[in-house]
C-alpha cells in the first residue's frame, strides 16, 4: 500500500527507502491491540520505547485529523492543514508563519505557491476584509459529468412538501449512477450548506434507488446550475450567525 501511495504521488525513488524506514520505525513504537496494547519494540526488546526524540508540532485537532495548531506567548497562533503532499497554513503572526515556512522548506522539497486559491476542489478568494470560499468549478464539472449542463433551472432544490419513500412503486434505476450523484452532492455541501438537507435526504435511498429518487437527485443538480456562484463568505470583524435555513 505504501509503495502504491508513493508511486501515485510521483515521489522520487531516492526517498522510498527513507519513507519506508520512517513508517516502520514509527509503527514499531505505536501500541496495537494485536499485542495486548503493547508496541512491537517492547515485545521484541522487553522494554518500552522512548519517543522523547520525536518532535511534535503544536497539537492535533480533536475534530479534524489533518489540522494542527500551535499557540505561543501573546496568543500567537498558526494553523496547519496537511493533505497528502499539500500543506495549507495561516496564522495571526507574520514572523511565526515565515519561520514555519522556512523550516519546512529546509527539511522537505517544497514550493511556496503564495496565497491559497484552490484546495481540494474548493476555490478561495481572499480580499482585504473578507474570504469567500466556493466550489463553482467542481459544480460545473458535476453538471457536465451527469449531462445536465445548461439544463432548465429550478428555484428550490426540492419540491415543497414532497415526501420520498423507500418503496414508492416506481421502477429501479442504476444504483451506481445514483450513488455517484448523491456522493458528489454531499461533497458540494462543504461550501453549499443550502444543499445539506436535500443531499442527506437522498442519501437514505442509496441501497435501492427508484426512478422518483433519481428524478429528485437531478432536480437538485438543476438547482445547482442556477446557483453556481453561491458559497460562504467570512467577513473580518463579523461573527457567523445562522439566521434562516
């Protein structure tokens, strides 16, 4: 698995050995249920391994596995998000950010791409007093993939008071296509909270979708076609308050 991951990310072969050695080194120092919550190192050597030499950056977020936060004196903070070989970082102290960037570039082969504009299909527009995140390009890709580009628009994702049923009497449809549409809509809810209810509702019928379920899913996509510019805007000095949904 590790070799497949390194090959996919085009990691130079010269680093493969070091990467594997590092992975095995860390795994041998991690407790496992298979060894009654002991480490492989402890079972082999009879003594617990020392991890004092391992450097920890900040603290890991309890709710997001890829997010790390470091806080120093005077509330100086830096947040770092890591996904495979992409690193996004921000903070409230310029010197702290530069120090982190310089240290990372000394240790790893990194390129500073400047301000964040796109990350995992999420577009980011940064201005002086606000940040706007959206998934317009991703939404356009979905419409094209499911042959709904330029389709007739609707003003709401669902028909008012429409109730979907597991067994509605209509014929079954291609489950793989339905799952693909619903899964794509769920990812779109990262910046499109207005789609959360409809996407979650459609998710209930993934096992055996019907023609009615498929029609509802495509209606949501037609709503997306007319709301491509929607997203989430964070304004400086303003708290986020949910007024209506």
